[in-house]
């Protein structure tokens, strides 16, 4: 039996990053992935990350002409449902060929000693006489291979194959994502019939979760993301193109993929276990992007787990617990509050969206900018919301049901942020906290509770 300190399931962005950082700390790390090296991460050709985030996390750099770099833009504007009232949103994005960059990250992890085995499918965790994880079994070429380790990290993406296979009493939620909990993303690679300077910027329409972004592989990418499936996403796209005048173009290629849109597990850790990345629903609520969002949790995990595991220490649930606390004190509470807000404020008509954009209420410059870098609302934001939803009602631009939803979203967002800010410092009190969270998430609902196109 081979012996490692850590086994990571999944060799995409989250798995590669954790492997690199933990092997830098001197731990022996094995990464397994069910795909072949040639087929790893095959859903899209192009994906993107924020330039400042790549620099912050020290990710491998890309440059024009290296075969990985695809495009770059630093201007983004958000528009109303009918394409008006553009609001700048600070961003600097680098687009890359996804498969090639994942291979670069795999090699980056291996530079510090991590090992990667491709075409290796997770089978099960192995447990000691006390019921704690002591290793992992995977299958390769029809053979079952047992590996001894102290920590298993689930970075397997939406299937969350390790998290969902753990015993019912192991302290980790085992929920499975349904079509209500996933954004189905369609990318259309297009060339414009007539090229115009204004379309060399990024455009985003929050009412449809649609965007147009410049891309050097073609003139641009048109993206659409929606719950319920790809067919429903196409329905939303049809509504989008009826209400927003896009320049004449031809579609050169279409790709489809999925990203989780569900609250994160209440706890990421258990005895000898941690979940990360899409397996932990670690995506930005405003756009569904998850690559760099996952690394916030991973940096915390690297610091705490490496300290716990030095001198052959075993990473128990209690010793890893501060990963939960530190994450929820930062990005965790921001994402929870933002998700609660978005789940309700999207439940309105294009007419109401146009009115709110026009008056900089709800979809204000402050809130839209805050969705990228941490959203904090104060009393003036709440007052402005109340004033303009009342004006919208009187003027016939907003319906009573839409007002209720908008105000509920603002209130629930504040409550959710406050709740996550007092996440328990130890497992003591966790069960009571979960009861509060369950009740609040029921009130907040989720994005898929609203299906305007039937």
C-alpha cells in the first residue's frame, strides 16, 4: 500500500492549487482524476479569471503567444433589461484556453513534488477502527488500488464524489445538486458582421444572466446562464435577444457547461476530510465563477491543515474547525448575504428592472461594484431602496409582489450576513446555528424559485 499525507480527488483548478501549496509545505501529496491527461476539464475551450486574483494567489502567469492566453479586457458595463443605463463594474479579466491552463497548473503542482495519476476513479474512503478516514481506494485499469493517507480533499466538482459517499453520521452534508441548484451555461463564439469599438468591452445584463465579452479566438463570446437546463437557458436567451439589440453576427461554435449555484455546505471539514471548489459549491453568486473563489478557502485550509498535520498529526474535525470559522468571517458571509439578496431581487419583470436601473436603486453602481469585491449595505442603501420601490409602485413600474420580493431580499441579505458572521468558533453550538441557518435559507429561497418563462 502506498502512503501519502494527502490524497486529492480532482486535478482541475482547486485540486492543483491545494496540491501545490501543501506539497510546498513538505507534505507528500497524491492527486487522482478520472479523466485522461488529454481530456481533463473538457467542457469549455475558454474560461476566465480576474488578473488581480491570479496575481494575489500566485497562479501561473500567461502571456500573449504562449498558446494558453486567449484575450484580456479591463472594462465591463452592466445594463438594464432593455440595454440602457450602463453602469461600470471594475474588473480586469484574462481569458485562457481552459484545458491548456489546467495542464499548466498540473505541472505547476508537480514542480513541488505532488504526484498526479490520471484515469483514476475514486472508489471509497477507508476507515480505521474508530471510524475515521485513514486512506482511500481508487480504480485504474480495472484494478482497485488502496492508498494510505491522513487527509482526503474532495475537489471532484459538481458530483462531489467523496463528500456524498461519506457515512451519514460523519458530520458532512451529503446533498446532491439538482437542475435547480446548477447554472447551465451556453457559450456562443461569434464574429460580428460589422466590427465596432464599443463591443470591445465586456457587457453584462443581470436580468438574463447574459453577457458579451471580447475574445481574440473569435470577435466575442455570448454567454447565457440559467437554472433548469440548457433548453430553458435557450428560452432566456431568446427573450434577451428580443429585448436587447445585439449587433449582427454569425455563430462559429457553441459550447455547454455547468457550474453549481447552491449555498456552501455548513461545514467543509470532518475527521481526515475537507471539501473544496465546486464540490463545496464555492462559486461567486453574482456570476457563477468559481476558480478563484475556491482559493480563498484553500489558502485558509493550507495554513491550518499544515500546522495540524506537522509532526504526523492527524487532522480531526475539531482541529480543522477554524477553517470553517475563518472562511465564514470573510468570503463566506459575503457570499451568503449576496446569494440571499440575488435570490429575491431577480424576481421582477424587465419593466421593473429598467425602472430600478434608471433610478440607481437595488441595481446601483455601489451594489453592482460590491458584488465583485464584498458587498456591505448601510442605512442609506436601505432607505433608497424603500423610496424608489414605493415610487415604482405608484408609477405602475413595479408590482406589489415584486416590491415584497425586493424588500425581502434586502432584509434577508442583512440577516444572512449577520448569521454567518457569528458562525461558532468550535463545533459546540454548531447544531443550533445550523437550525437558524436552515430557517433563514428557507425564507431567502433560491434563484430557481422563480421561473418566469414557465
